[in-house]
């Protein structure tokens, strides 16, 4: 498991790296002192997991996650107590309270190892090797105000453009992220996500019904009831992809 430690405090980084070096399953491949440094290291080193401090100068750990296209597994290292961290409503992650206890670190790594092994097996079964696009098994970080989520793309049924933002539809949530739909479209696996129109990208796995619409277009009904119009220009390609 390749890891990067991200913390603006040198002593905190050193202490955590010392603890991680005692674990056979973890290889510390880098460390970073701030968000910009971390983005560069993550792009260069492609870690499996990042140990991320929340409070850092200029930009926080949450802001780093917002700027990443593909978020590695994350374990927060924080001075926040459990209840304060839960207030962020971040899902599917672990956290370690400073000062970090060796036993607690081992528990987090054990849990994460099981998660990585399970995801790797599933991805190997469903997707080709070296797939560079974001697939259904990848997760993204979504932050809207004080609320944050880690979301697996298989759970996202719809992306909707709204000015300079994108509305992300999953579960009963529709948070907004600051990104263009064109940029997102280039990153998503076209076998799983379809650009229905200038305003919408749909998850093909969520399609429940299809019906003809005006001027040669289509209307797609997604599980949960969302109805999305497919433009006439895209309708032929959509029918081909869905084997109609």
C-alpha cells in the first residue's frame, strides 16, 4: 500500500512516518507540507492512500480533496474530536486523532487493506487493466458548504450543469461542485456515463425507462424518478449504446 503523509507540521509528519514504517503493508512514498505540494506529489506518485491533516495554512485538507479529479483513499489525521469531524458528514473514510496511537493506526490500516483488496478484485472483474478514465468503482469528494461526502461514482445517477457549477445527484442529495460539465465529461468512462445533452450526464446503470420525445429526441427515466431529455443529436448514439 503506497502512502503519502500530508501535514504542515514537520514533527507530526515525522512521527506518523515512523509509525507507518513499522508496518509491513505500508510504503511511505512521499510527504507534503501543504495543498499545492500535495497535489503535485499525488499526481506524480499515485498513492493508494493519503494521510491528510485538515487544518493547514492557506488551504485546508478538504480544499485539497475538492481539487482532485480522482481521490485516493483518505485517512484524516486531525486534532478535531470525533463529534466535530462527524459534523462534516463525510462518508466512507477513517480518521486518526492526534497524537496518533500505534494500535489505532494498525486498525485503520487493516480496515483500509480489506477495502482496497475488495475494490481491486471488483475492478479487475469489471474493467480493463490501466483504465485511465474515472470508472464506477472510483470515488470523488463532494463539498457543498459545510457538508462533505466521499461518493462512489456507481452511486451517482446524474450530473446536471448549472452555470459554472455541476449538481451531483446521489441518494437524496444534490450538492453543487465548481466544475464544468465538459471537463467532467472528458474524465468519465464513456461505457458507464453518457452525455445526454449540453446540460446532463447520466449514469447508464441507472436507466430504467426510455421513450420517444419531440423532434427525434428521447426521454430517459432513471431509477428514483428523474426524467432526462436526450437531445436529437445524441439520441442515435444513445440507442446504439443501449442496444435498442
